[in-house]
């Protein structure tokens, strides 16, 4: 019965975090004066904590049930629900891993080359897909590679192309392909929780804002904004689902937020520190694991 109660408590806490904190997070994000660094911390905490709480609870229950020979209907029920949830997590991870590896294997057939300006000045190194679609992305997981389309290179002049490539270097610097691969697993696992899609879209926007501001360190912010305006409405390609791209479609309101954040004078920080309540929420997510030693 205790383990079934743990499942219920974890489920109630996960929904409460998403309903209460999630609503407040998204409401604050819609306010013009909201700083993107604060939005990032709140959205990340609210998005990540509930699925981690559920997964930690499932792992704790499986560990405790496996260590005891006693079985009752409640034990079987809690054990079965936990195994089902862990299995769903493994399936989501495997599905996204297969998609990422499949995309990487297809791109490996495209030659790795130097991406040059019109005067043969090297701008970056990556793979160029022979398609008229305007597209750029980082592909891979921890160590990603730059992928651009011939259409992008034909569409932009040297200055704006350099701005796009600087943006992509920001994704590579923050290893967005790897971290958003993991976040994508959590998204698929708990898509049924309240505000999952809204928080996911908020994180995608903040990911792009962070790469924009990274690029503004090396290129003119106005040039980057112009390049953003030029390619933001370009058609999507299938790779967009597994790798962050500069040209991902976004509503005009989000485009305005990206440009506003890009033109801010506040400094860019690599580390976004959590505050006290955010650390408390994240600590709560792993608290079920502390019950394992006391079970014996």
C-alpha cells in the first residue's frame, strides 16, 4: 500500500508543479519586461522536475519491490505501473536515438567541406546539402556538425551568411543538440502532463534566443536580426525534429521576442544559476530515491 501511495503522491506533485508553477511561468513569460535568463530558469525547472520526480519514484519502487519477496495486489499494481513508466522512458529514448542516428548516417554521405564566402574566405566547416530549401542546423548529439543547404548560401550575402553560421556556432557551444535530445525524451514521456507543449515551445524559443545572443558577440546584432528576418519563414526540413535550426518556423510574436532579446544591452552569461525555490523543486524530483535505504 505504501508504494501505491508513493505513486499517487508523485503523480499529484507532478501535476501540481505543472498546473501551479507552469501557469505562473508561462504567464510571466508573456510579460514584456520578463528577462530571458529568468524565463529560461523557470521554464527549465518546471519542464524537467515533474518527469524526473515520476521517474525517480518508479525507479525507487522497482528497487524496493525487487529487494522484498512480499507481494500483494497493491505491490503488483505499483510495481507494474513503475515498470510500465520506465519502459515507456526507455522506448522514448530509443525512438529518438534511432531517429538521430538515422539522420546522422544519411548526412555522413554528404562531403564535409569548408563553407566559404564569395571571395573564397573560409567562414566555417560543415556539410552542404544540395537543395534550394533555406536551411541550417547542428546535427549530432554531444559533438554536433554544421549542416547548411545550398539554398541558404544562395539566399544570403556573405555578411548575413556569416551571421547565420555564428548563430549555429552558439548551438554548438551550448551543445543544444544533446541537451534538447534529452529534453525531447522527457517531453515524449510526459506529454500528457499539463502545459507540456507550451513549456516545450518556450524552451525552443529560449534556446534560439541564447544562440542569437551568443552570435551577437562576434557579428553585428542588426545584421543578425536582418538574417533572422530573412530566413525565419523558410520551409522546414525533416531534420528539424531532432536538431536545432536557425530557420525553424516561429510565429511573428516569437520572432519579435527574439529580435528584442537580441538587441538588449544586458550581458550574455553562460551559466544560468537556479534560485532557492528552483533548487527545492529540483531536489524534490530526486527525493523518492532517498526512501530506498530506509526500506530495508
